[in-house]
């Protein structure tokens, strides 16, 4: 048999559907698509059945409430895709909030105090990244420790008091909207950061390295991915964005306290996992994460307008998180079943086919 004939037979014995599902299935049968569909359904139901949900103030307060979670979820997604986790993000928010208040009270302007607070967030992220990436400590243990450390420093700086009296110019910007619309101004920096992180994760070599690390960091290292440097950069980004969220949180409420943003780390991680990111690393997309954050915000806002307690809201969000984890196995089973049913029997290579004979 000639080389041309052998090549032709091998090409004929291998068809695209045998190695990949059709495009529509890869787009629709995903956790991200399911979360987006569920988010749209919940929004439509709330608009039709929840009193005052369609009011302009509802949209404004909804976006302001979820803005810190949206911001922190961007770097947290990349961190979790690498197989790590950062539980210190809320404490970094609290520390940056306190530093902003203390420095402003000492006579500094808001912009200078905010820059120093961002630098503190960078230092917090660098500490986490160094201990995880270069020392080799588990991120869960490291960030639990720094969670307590950063929160303790924040509460030690101000005690039980709150720093208030921030300049009206900056508090108005934190609570203001774009023109006459109901969209808060904080959505502008979020949109910029979202575009940057989408490009970084999905359209850059750095992002491909992030996925490689999550799948197998040792293999990624031998394939040329700078594993340690990548993890350090991600933790630094997490610290800086968390500090920015803390500055926004402080100016929005006009109060710098040591317990600001307590518990936010759990909301961020819940939104990221609900959006389709695997806790074991290696998979996840930012559009699913953003839909997960919006879904949690819409449910919380609708239940609050209905007079439901916060405890019941947490139960609903917890059930959604458990369901999202289970959905991975369900979608995998459905996809495999559909692939086997749609593949014609004639396209399956037989035991006597030239392709198998060549192998």
C-alpha cells in the first residue's frame, strides 16, 4: 500500500465528531450557559412578580451591592483556576478601608490615601503569593492565616470606632450614577477591569498558562510555564483589586471600620464556583462567573423586597451552590449520552479498518 493510500485511509477513518462535540452542544451544554439562562429566568420572574423590582432605584442599589463582589471575582477566578484559593480578600478590603480612614484623618487627601491603601493591598497579595508560590505552602492555610492577620491589623488601628467625615466630592462619586441613568459610576472601572481580565485569561499566553497550571502544575512547569511567577502575579492582582473594592466600600458608606466587608470572601467564592469554575482548577470562564455574581445579587435583592430574612436568602444561595457542583456530573453524563446517540454506527472504526491496521 502506498503512502498516499495509507494517509487517505487514516484520514477517512477519523472524523471530527469522534473527537469533539458539535459547536452548539459545546456552547449550550455547559455550566456557564446554564447559569446565564437561570440568571435571565430569575430576572424575568422578579420583574413580573416582585413589587418595586423594576424601579430605577432597585437597579442602582443592586449594582452597588454586588460591585465589590464583581471586582474581587475577576482575580479570584484566575486564582481558583490555578487550583489555589484566596480567603484573605475580605480582610484586605477591611485593611484598605481602615488605612484610607486613618490616613485621611491624619490630614492626607483622599487620592493619596487611596494610593497608599492600594499599595497595602499589593503588599498583602505579594505576601500571600510569595508564601504559596515560592515557599510552597498550601494557599488554604496561608490565606486563613493572613485573613486573621490583616483583620487583626485593621481592628488594631481603629479599635471599635469608625472614621467618618469623608469629603462629599468622593462619597458622591462612590454613590453617583452615569448621567441620568441608574447605572453607578463604579461600573466604569469594573468594565475596564473586566475587559482586561477577559483578555488576560482567554486571549493571552498568560491565560493559557493559568489553565495549564490548574490542570497539572508540574507538567506546566516542564512545558515552560513560569508557575511560581504566575501564581505570585495572580495573588498580587487579587490583593490590589480587593483593596480597590475596600476603598469603594468605604466611600460608599462613608465609614471606615475594622470589620468592614466581613464575610465577603464566602460570597465571592460562592459566586465563582456557581459560575462554573472548578474548585480543583483547570476549568472556568469569566462570563459564567459574572452571571453567577448577578444571579446571587438578584436573588438577594428580590427576597429582600419580599421581606424575606437574610438567613433564608443564605439557604437559597447555598442550595444553588450545591446544585452547581452536582451539575458538572449531570452535564458530563448528558453530553456523553448525546454524543454516543448522534455518532453514526458507520463512522465508528471497525476492528479490521485500515486505520486500526495501520496503528
